[in-house]
């Protein structure tokens, strides 16, 4: 759950989900010479970026890389098919309320195309590993029971409320938090246990969790209530305010970097792509 002001306890929605990979990576990159890959890598240009080809074509070359500007087309091509990626994403939108939604008083409404575009663009900025790891549905709900609530997640259903579209908090941050809940739900029991150990959660004899760290190390206070909330808050901060996470809990920051990889960051290679129909 993500709210504009204050945070509230949320129920635990834990369900082990099957992991599915939405897309297969393209293999077109294989033909490029290693020296050109290295030359391109040094440039810090981003694959899939609309300015990549032009910038690549004007990069300086030397005797060992003089032919590399001829490889810019392949070097700048995203390693995923962004059209396919976005098309798969579009299938995640649902006009219905999720089954057995936690708040029966909350009503769904149909998506309009501009909202869908905003949401898709926001998700494309997030790390693909966060998005592709799970199957999820995004539902458009009107006003949340708690009016300032921007989004909620139950199992693999994410509800976005009106507040998500009028908030100063960027949509990608709201969605990053909710997708972290879905990600958590898809993690194995063992992986969740690993997180709980790293984050110093203690389970009592009944299996109920207690926050074992100093509460001041929580990125958000509602993270002290439940491991899934702690995890979602920390993934959100890892993406949007990593320095704060690092400062509050350096060891957990290190755990995230080791577990999710240094490339778990904003700026997906399809972030600037458009659907052909647009
Ligand atoms: Zn949450």
C-alpha cells in the first residue's frame, strides 16, 4: 500500500506465485566484435535510447575501433523487443475489480487510454527484473477507503486509485512499491526467509514476525509491521532514494545489491520506446 501521508498497516497477502518470464531476449547482438562492444560500453550510451544511434555514430574511434561506428545499429538495439514488452504489459490492465478484493466498498472503473499510457510509461522505467518476475494485473479503482491511498496490492492484483494520478509522488515510484509486493509474493519461502534474516526479522513460536532492527532504520514506519511492507519500502528506496536506504541500514543495502544486482535501477532499455500505434 502506498499512501500520500502517513502509512497504515496492511494485511499480509502472501501467496507463492509461479514465476514467468514475459519475454525472451533477442540474440541479434552476438555478431558485434568484442572491441566494438567494449568501445560502446565505455561511451555510457544506453541501448534503446532514441539518441543512441546518432551519438554512437559520432563517437571517436582509433585504429582498433575505426569500423565500430558501422555497428551502431546493432549496438543501440535494445536487447529486448520493446514492442513485444509493451504489448505484454498492456495485457496486464484490467477493467474489472480484482476477485475477492480486500475492500468491497472500493469500486473499479474502466481505464482510459491516457491513464494506461502513463502507467505503461511508468512501469517501463522500472527494472525489468522487477516487472517480469511475476504475472500481475493492474486494476483502476476509484477512491480508496482511505482517501489518500494511491495503490494497494493483493496477491498479484495491483489497484491504482484516483490519488495515484493526482499525487506529487511519481507513478513509477507508486508502481515500484506495489510491484515489490508482487515480487515478494512470488519469492520462494527460502528467499523470503533469507530476506528476513538479512533484515533482522524475528519469528516467534507461532511464526508471527517481529521487527528486530532499531525502528529508526526503517525507511518508512509501516515497514516495522510486516516483512512484505519492509521489503516493498526498501525496494522503493533502493530505486528512488538509495542513499537513504544505505545510510539507514548499510548491511541491508548491501544485501539488496548482492541479491538483485548492481543493475537493479531505474531507466529500463524500453523506457523511451513507443508502441507502433502511438
Ligand atoms: Zn506497501
